[in-house]
C-alpha cells in the first residue's frame, strides 16, 4: 500500500514493548486537549483512557495491537492501538483504531497520517472489511485528518446525562 500523500516516509512503526509503556501513557493528555461535550469531565475521560490503555499494555489481550512510531533519530513520536472487532450489522471482521496519538511538538509533520496508513495496511493484511474509529466532535484537528484519509460518519453515537 502506498503511503497517504501527507504521511512521513522516514518513520519506522513497530510493535510496542514494555519499554514503551511510559511513553504511551505519557500521551494520554493528548486525548482531552480540546473541547469535550459539556457532560464529560476532562479528568474522568483521561483516567478512563489511561486505565484502558494500561490494561491493554499489561494484559495484551488477543486482538489488541499497540504500535509505536519512531523517527529516523530513534525518537518515539506517536503510537497507535488497533483492536480486531466484529461488525454489529454484518458480523464481518473489522479493525478499530482505539487510540492514535502524536507526541507534543510533532503535530503537523505527517506522523498521524503515517499511523493511519499503517492501520489501513494492517487491516487490509488481516482481511478486515472496515477500519473504524471514534473521535470527540470537538477534536477538529483529528476529525480533519480522518476525513482527509477517507473516513466518514458511519453511526452517530448520541448521549444525554440522566442524573
């Protein structure tokens, strides 16, 4: 598969190992740096994301795959967490991008695009029908990246506080 047009080609993307845990968990703040829905608390969201990623790093459940991107200097610049998933409607095998983050200071350099390209290549190699992800509406930068790479709204999840 050819790299997306805005993807860096000087990156290496590899499976994460135990030495990457602190780097990956150190990027949790990137998932809540934008306007969240009014009923979501930034700290709760960050802690929930941290707990989920830490569990996947520790337990390495089947179907969960975490990758780290490194630049040509060997510096870790982002990570990607993929999960095999079954499509609700068709029962087909899908690949879900659970988490994708670029390290601070590396935004706009094609790292996110390269990680998306890796996810797509992985999904294709594993015969997935769709590549899916979820993104907060207020994360405009990520939404724009995903749309540039062909993602569109599939199912719109809505929420209402009931307290």
